């Protein structure tokens, strides 16, 4: 699979019409990945998709899946999503018993391995582990619900991780998720994010395709000034 160049726009289907999911997947065909939020009502207080639904999304999506697991015990369940064919599977550092072993299992199955951290979780422990992951997701809201406001106080942590990665020559991707819109994407891009999850900013727009293109261009312009 040829990997898309940064900046990458991954619309969150949490903001899609669940009754018309296939149609709403087709609407984001110009994006890079479809971001699929899996929540189990244990790690976060919300319940969304399970393996059967993700399998059907995988079968019908015109673009690869970027699965974000907000679940307890990802060491047990995350490989199942990789085996469904998801291009990228991200689990939470706070929930994993052995994040490195799990990332290696995901890669062995053929998925890109991502690790996510909540807004209050320090990122320093990940610096020595860059080679073990393909992506770090810095949450810019508390995980669990879409439509929340962007937390600018997470940007210093993101910037610190990106700077450390550059110093080490790492090619790891940095994703942000939560409150990403026309008004906030530049802040995240300036801090070094290259992969952006946007839900309502895409699906709530009059033209989904125009919204994706606009977010991508704003991120590209902001990243040039970094």
C-alpha cells in the first residue's frame, strides 16, 4: 500500500449518519483514511462500534481504515481489528499492559501500529519507543465523545514529541484528534501534527469534499511555517 503524504485528513465516521454509513463513507473518498472510533463503555463512557461493524465498514470503505480503540484490554482485542484488514490500529497507552509487545503483534499482522495518549498523560515515556510505533495520537480532547472543544494546552506536549522525533530522525506520524476544524487545525500543524482527525468539521459542512480539501490546505500552509 502506498502511504499518503502529509498532511493527512482522516474524517471521523463518529459524525456520519449511521443509518446511511456506506453513503457517508463514499462522501469522504477524497480523504486519506476513514477514522473509526471503537468505544466499549468501559475505558470511556460511550459505546460505538464492534468487530462486526468494523468488518462491514472495511468491506465498503473506499479508503483505508484508521481504527482508534478506546477500549479496555487492547492487548487481547486490538489484533482482531488488524486481522479484519484495518490499515492502522491505535490503542491507548493508558489501557495496554504491554504497549511494545502489542505494537509488534499489530505489525506482524500487517497493520500500522499506533499508540494514543489522553490530554493529561505525559508523553516522555514514548520518546525512547519511537521505533516501536508508526503513529502517536495526541488526544486534543478527553476521549469518549465527538463534538468537544479543542484543548490548546495539549500543544506543548505534541511539539515536544515532534521535536524529539526529528532529533532522532524518526519517521513516526503524529496524529491529533478532537476539536479539529478550520479554526484549530493550524495550531496543531504548527506544533508538528501531520495527521488530523476531523468529524463534525467534515460531515457538518455543506460540501464534504470541499471541507476535506480546505482542512488539508490549512494544515499544509501552517506546517510550512514551522
